[in-house]
């Protein structure tokens, strides 16, 4: 059905090019509208969804006007007859009829909010005469208000009264009665269309798999599961309630409540949310993208319930400036081990840590064994570099380019490399979100914008009573040498602290801030202290105590050695003093201390004079007094103070043990290697 129309459309493009009119705005918009109409007429759910995703990527289409036209696929894909929709709704909710037998119905016209003038239509008569449909006061003369690839939406208000109480019970009826709701009714032919789409997609995947690498059939099957899951509105209502439980309490995120008692497989009823669809321009748009990024990062790192279809038709900006998520058909549950494994893989490739990268390539399912690691890791590092436009900064990664680079590797039959299906879901979702961000600000970088939330969640996971094992394993691998919990990776800890500084609201993902340079603020020091004194950072305590003790002993030994030299041997060190010095460790610890000290320095724009520094310490002293005088603040910092005291005591004890041991060896005549 689509082949010939698309061929005609393509020939039209070639003709435009030959006539040199392809750059005309009128012609370009006309071709974009033709493409949209061909997709709509195909009735293919998969193709329409692909068009929706492409509408967010004018950088890939090379035409903003085409993107504008395809963007109309969000809610303008053509509707099926309203009478058919009402009949589907009647049939789906027919199990409620026995509860309404003994309820006396009043004339709907006396209660109807929107009074119809003149002769009533067949549709209006159907709604008013049916015991199920008359539970609702429909807006827009009972006509559809929006249409999408899977279903179409009606706006209505649930009537208060005995009928609603008989169906929902008094408690639920009191909650839902009088509430404005969105009613989503599934297209009558959508299941058959989706089945045909998936048959063709899977056959194509099987054919392509013979000529190229990668597990294309598994990817097709995963997409099919997502697609058919979207056809089950009961599942979508449950997804909505799960998402609401996790994010409904966020002050800047709105999650409508689903009316599960009135939801069936082909009919979904949920709260109506007022708002405007994107793209949103200017500061409002940037704020919406920020909220969406923070929410997506939290889904990946904390909850695992991942929204796989965040296009602008599924997101609204409410009158209060909050982000509303209104569609939950395409959701994915990403296992904890895979979520943190993916982060470990990216960090391993970024930091050239072959062991970490290999470990996660195997655990995530990219590779079956280690025989091709030496070939694959350089290819992946090159893929990441290419996806950054050559800068090799993680903050510049383009997910659309990364997807193409991974596809190129997967096509190479020399490598037994496959892209796990859930990775495809994540990258697809992030590609859509990236396109959304770029439509607001062409300079916006998704990873750069996500840095604050990723690092904050890694170092100080919120909402979790216990640190996930996969997160603990990742942090141990990142922050201790060889992941053995014996020595601290001071250089990497310093990098994380510097990057965590971007966790401030003023951080601008549109600007090219250097990933590896910069100072930190007192907020970062607070984050560091919370991490080191939390259950998450508990594994750092033992190596931290050992290395601080070693460094303090080393610095004391340097002082004693200098004093011995300056006094020409007159002033001798105490027993156990003047021991070996690990200069590398001292330099590393000093670097971290300098990072933390920079948080207590004045701003770069301020004059570097004694008065500024005096004012700063005076302010710190005042804050300390406020904490000591405020019981609630004292309770808040009590765990940190207790942990700092404990670490200080343990370091002091270990320093004494080091020096005592050295003194005993000296008495026994045992020579210590220096």
C-alpha cells in the first residue's frame, strides 16, 4: 500500500531537484505534507511512530519544514468515526450494565454542561440514550479532540450521582465525580495493522541477519513487545499508576491518575491535564528539557521504569510551568545490573580502562567471550569519538550518531558483536529526547545536561534505603585501585568531584564547559561529605583511613628529614620517625584537598585580598554557630560530624601504629625499605 505512493513521492523529489525548485519553502513544505499523508494512509502504526520520532530530528531529515509536517503525526493522523468509537466504548464497558439495572436515569439534557442547540445528531442521541455513555458529559459535541497512531482521545466530565456510585462505589465516586477526564479509545483495525507491521519487520530482520552481524531479530522482537504492549490499555493504566507512585510527588512533574475501574483493554480513562505541547521556545523550553532530563536520568539510575517514547505529543507544559507526562503505552523495565553496567561501560571507554569496559561488555551481552576484546574496544572508543564530532568529550555525544556508529560495528561480520535489545530502547528514547532538546536550543548537549543528575545520583542516591549492589560494585570499581577496596583512586575521585559541581541550577548545557577542569563549590563539598558518610560510601572508609595515615606519616617524615638536615644532625627524629615516603600518594591527596579548598575560596571575579578571605571565614563561622544553636540542623549534620570524628580517630591510631611498628623494628635492628 505504501510502496507505489513513496516511489511517486521520491520521483517528485528528483523532479524538484532537476527543476532547481527543491529549495523553495512552498515546495519543501508540500513534499513534507505529502510524506505525512502517505504515512497516515498506510495505517501502519510502526511507520507513523517512526515519522513521529523523525519529526524531532530535523538535523537528520535536513529539513525543518519536513520535521514540522511530520510533527503533526503526534495528534493529526486522521480519526475513525465517532459513532464507531462510542460503540467500542459501550462494548468494552458492557460488564458494568448489571450494576445499573436498578438505577433510575434522569434526562441527560438537564444535566449536560454543554447544551446542544437545534436538532440532535445521531451521535448525541446515542450518548444520551446509552446507560454507559451517559455517565459522561462529553465536550466538543461528543467529537474527537485528538487522534494518534493507536487511538483517539475524547474529553468528558464524569457525572456525579447514583449511577456512578453503583459502578465505582461511594468512595471512588466521590473522588471521580465531576472530574474532567481524557478517554482514549483504540482504533478498530490497529491490532491487525500492528501484527502485519511486525510480521514484515521480523521477516526483514531475519533476512538482514544473514548478511550482517547483530541480533536484529531480538531487537525486532523487543520493538514488537513494546508495540503490542501499547495496545493493552489496562497495562498502560498500570504503568501510569506505577509512574505516578514514583514521580507524582515531584514538585515539577505532573502525572495524571488513571481510573482503573473504568479502564479496559481498548478504553483508557485518566485525569485530563491542561497544557501546551512542545516545542517550547526560550527559557521555558530549556526548563522543560531540564526537568525531562532529570526525570529520565532518575528512571535509568534509580527506579528502572523507563519511559521509552518521550516525544512532544506525550509531554505537556502546564500553566504552572510543570512537565506533564500523559502517555504510558511504551514503557520498559531496565534491570538494575544493566543500568549501572551501561554507565560502567561508558566510563570504562572514556577513561581507557580496558578491564572495566571488557567486564561490562560481557555482562551486558555485547560480547559472548573475551577473544575479540582487543579488536572491539578500540572500535567502540572510535565510535564514541565520532559520535562527539571528534572532540572525544562525553558531554558532546550525539545519540543519533552513536546509534549509527553502533550499527556500523554490528554490520561487520568479522566481529561477534550484538546490541542488546534494551540498549536499543534506551538509545531510541534518548535520541527522541535529544531531538526535543535540539528543537529548543541547537547547542544543547544531552549528556552535558545530564551530568549533574547522573553524578548526584551516583554519589548520593536518593530515595533508596539500601545502596543497590550493582551501584556499589560500580563505585568500588571506579574509586578503588583495581576494585580491591584497598587503595583509593584519588585522581578519579577528584574528577567526579569536579564534575559534580555542575549539579547547580545555573549550569548551562548549551555552553562548552570543559569536562576535566574547574573548581568546586561548597555544595560539592557537602555532596562529598554526604557520600563519604553514607552507606553508599561506606566501602571508602577503610582505604581512606589507611591512605590518610600513610600520607600523614609521609609528610611528617619529610618534615623530620628536613629538620635533621637543617640542624646538621643535631635534632634527631623521635623513635619510629623519618620513615619511607609515598610521594605519589601525597601528591594525589593534595590534589583532592586543593579541590575541596577551592570550594572555600572566594569567587573568581572577586578581589583576592585578605578582607575577602576574612569575610568568607566570618560567614562560615556564622553558619557553624547557626548549626550549633539549631537542634534540627544539629541532628542533620550529626551523622557527618560523628563519621568525621570516627575517621580522625582511626587515622590517628593508624599513624601511631605505623610509627610504633617502625620503632620496634628499629630496636630489633630490622631495616625498612625506603
